């Protein structure tokens, strides 16, 4: 018999509420997820960071850096430029000036000037102009002496 609401009171074979699937298959019954095995939800973990007392604190500002790291220039990846003028550049110029009175000084001035320029390229010291002046003056005095010796013969 049919009730006043139009419901016959019978439940369909598919469990009711859902329309039958194509091909006559029944939907998979959905079960509630199982509760944790007697354990509560996970607790929150502490914030990130080292465990207390595991690392030394950084030094207060104003202290000098650690030994061995003070003379390092991090811009170019090389040790800091050496201060001052290259000594060989100074000696090259002195030897070339002395070569105006003595022939040997010109060769010494040229050699010292070339060595000084190579050192200045590596160490970035000052004195490149002195080394070049020593080389030029040494070559000029050497040529002067060669012309002077050829003119006497």
C-alpha cells in the first residue's frame, strides 16, 4: 500500500537514496575514517632553530674578526693589496739615473723595472710609473752609450 505522502514504505535494493549505476553495479559503501589507535592528534613542534646551548653565540659587535681572516678582501678573492710603492720600482729609477754616469746602471735599471712591473701586476702595489720611467731612462742611457761608443771608432 502507498502512504499519503506517495511513499510505498519499501526500500529499493540499492540501499535507497542513490540512483542505480549503469550496468547494475552497486556504489562502494563509504565508511568513516578510523580513529587514531588510541593516540591523540599530533602535538605542535617547537619553532625552528638550534637546540638551546648547542652553538656558541656570536661575538658582540665591536670585536675584531678571528685571526687569519682580517687581511682578506672578499671582493676579488685575493689578499688585500699591499700598501706602499714597490721597492724594485724605486731602485729601477735610481739605477737608471746612476746610469747617466755609469754604463752598468742602465742594464740594472731595465732589469729591475721589468721585475717591478711584474710584481706590481700581482700585488697591485703603487709604483708602475716609476718602473716604466726606470725602464725608459735605462734604455735611453744605454742607447746613448752605444751611440757614443760607435762615434769614437
